C-alpha cells in the first residue's frame, strides 16, 4: 500500500487511539472525550451558538445539541437566548463547568504530552498544515458563484 493510501487508515488509527485514551482518562470525571472537546471550545470564548460550537469542534449541530442538553442538566453549561437572534441560543460554561474543564485539562495532560513527544517542532508545523489541507479537501465547497 502506498503512503497516500495509508493516510485514511493512519488518521483513523491516531484519532481512535487518542479518543480511547482520553475517554479512559475522563471517565473518572464523568465526562467523555467528545464532551471535553465541547467544554474546551466553550472555555476559549463565550458565549457561542450551537452552530458556532459545531464548526469549532467540528461536529454536527444535533450531536452538539445533545451534549449541551446533557451538560446543562449536570450544571456545567448554561444556555440562554441569543441577544440578537430570537431563533438561536447561546451556550457558556458555568463556574462548575470551568472548574470541571480545569480538572479535565489536567487529567488529559499526559495524553497531550505523549501525543507530540516524539514530534519535532518542524514536523508538528508540517503535520498541522497537512491536516488542515486534508480537512479542507473534504469540506464541501460552496456552490455560490459556480456556473
């Protein structure tokens, strides 16, 4: 198998390995790896709409909504009416959500460190650039202006 044919398999292997390790690290905190990603997205800037969260995670809006409902029930996230769009709601971390995120960040530190421990800074920059190219190549292109 040539290297280009291996890329999808290796991306999957890397993602699933990291996801499983993260799930195992977060289970004691009652949070999944996917929920951690949502909390991380909300920790950067608030408030965000469900659509903005879906783009940042990236995930689909229905999955994001389901996680938001669950995390809201647990008191980690609050959802409010959007200040200018009556159809949208915003989401933000509660104080408990911020504390939980800090705990999870610490719990995942060894995984993040191990993930990049054998990668040089130069290779890390190249990998990020290549992964961005892969994501962009798989993103449906807008048909606006196409004739």
